[in-house]
């Protein structure tokens, strides 16, 4: 792996490289393109650098050319990237390869070649927005899916559909619920629609994509979410990892908000502004900041310790202990809510205004994230 930037880290297969170092090496390039990201797109040089650095292969198994990262180190990298830029951190964990572990090496390589040498998958798993009709050799799929982060630069797309009969009526399981189908297809077979105009996470490219009557072969579908993993090792036994990335992202955004406040306090006040002169020097401001800082630190410790415990359990047990699965979700929800609380404390109680550029960007970024973090039906269906 090599980052497309002077001074980049170069990684040979099997080499041990700190994931934090990769995030640090990417920081100058991310900051260089910050304005373009805020305009609503991820520039090609940055996408290339993320790909070359292995960011989009962190959760892939070694057999697929993946990093198969230690889960705690991965969380630290996602937090650091999110601290630098919330949109980049978001796409880094969404496009980490988590949803591709059902692919065997032959299919992965075939799909990668079909994607022009890259297999970057953007999906919507929270809504069964398509209809799939069984035909010879596969399914005929139609639908439109929203909130597909990374879809503008993805090489493959995917979404959940309801399996229907030829008359269009849903086919039901024995429990009376519709039969689901997860299908993926090359991105150039779909229409990507730019509907992402929110105030926050501007660069994630979380717009819609649409297909109509597309034939999707059998080897590109699963009747269960993600299907059965082909790689039975600790990392892939922790089925909660896709949602745990939200917690790391939240920590990064909160850390950036705290940094923005410290920078504002240490900057030269505007002449005549008694409010800015007092900012951060009043006891109430200091207490509010301390509480926010402790919230972030406590949440980080809880999240990492819980994931470490899950990793140790997964090394010796094919199925993760139920109590640990509950604790993982508790830690994730607590971390996200603690981060939101920390972000709110600084601008509201420390005397700052969210109208300043860094503060406004961070606050706007996180105003978007909670809606898809703690209550995503796709992630909580397991």
C-alpha cells in the first residue's frame, strides 16, 4: 500500500504499520481538499490516496488482499480521520470492506476487475427499497435507494429488496415477513442521483441510486444480510463491527469540536470584544469544557475496552457471547450520545458561537450523524 502523496507510508504485503500513522500521513492531503469536500464531493486525489493506503480494505480478510485490521486499532484510525474531517472518517468506515466478507477469492477478484481494479462498495441496508423477481440464473431487480454514502466514487452498489412473484406481490417467509434479498451490481449499471444537500457530512456523497429491471446474477445476491462469511476468524465473528464504527466516528468529531474551542480561546480576541476576551477563562466555561472532555475520554475507554473483550472472546468461540453483543451495542450507543453531549456543551456553555467556520462545520457534521447511528434498522436487524 502507498499513499499518493510525497512523504507517504509504503507498506509491503505482510508488513506491520500503525493505522494511526496512516491517518496522520493522510491528514495534510485531507486538509488540502477541505473546501472541495465541503462543496459536496470527495476529490479523486483523495479517493486515490485512501484506496492506496488500504483504508477501503481494512476490514477485508487477508485472502482478499485486505488488511484484516485489529478492531481497536481500526477504531483509533477512524476516530483520527474523523477528527481531521468528518466526511472522510465517515466514508472510511462505511467503505472499509465489512460487507464483502461473503465473497470467496475468485468472486472478489472477478468483481474487482469488473470495477476497474477496485472493489469499493456503497450500499443502503436500512431500507428494502427494491423489488426482485426470480428469473433464470438470478433476479430482475428494480428500485431506488437513498443515503448511499460513497456512491459517487464507489465501483459497486448494493441494496436490500423484497423478493416478489411475477405479479409483483411480495413473497413471505414462514413468519409472515417479506423475503429479503441483498443484491450488488457494478456502479456503471445504475443511475447515481445527487440528492445530498444536508448541512453536515457534505463530502460523504450520500445520495440516491436507481436501477430498473436490472438482471443480477445469483453470485451477486444473498438472501440474508451480508450472507455467510467465508472467513471464520475473530474479526469476522464480531458482527457488530459495522455499527461500532459509528462510535469511533462520533469520538473523532467530538474531539475536533473540543480542539476548535481551544483554538478559539487561544486566538487573539477581536479588539473591543469583552465576550471573546473572557471566553474560556471563566470558571463556568472551564467546568463545561472539562465535562465535555471527560465524556469523550470515558466513552473512548468504554468502547475500546468492550471491543477488546469481544475480540478475546471471538478468538476462542465461533459465536460471540450474547452478553458481549449487548455490551457492544450499549457501548456504541453511549459513545455516540456522549459525543453529541460533548459537542453541545462547548458552543452552548463555553460562550462560543457556532457561526465560526470550524465550529459550524463540526456542529453541522454531527447534526446529521445521530439519525443514522443509533437507530439504523439495517444494522440492528441481526
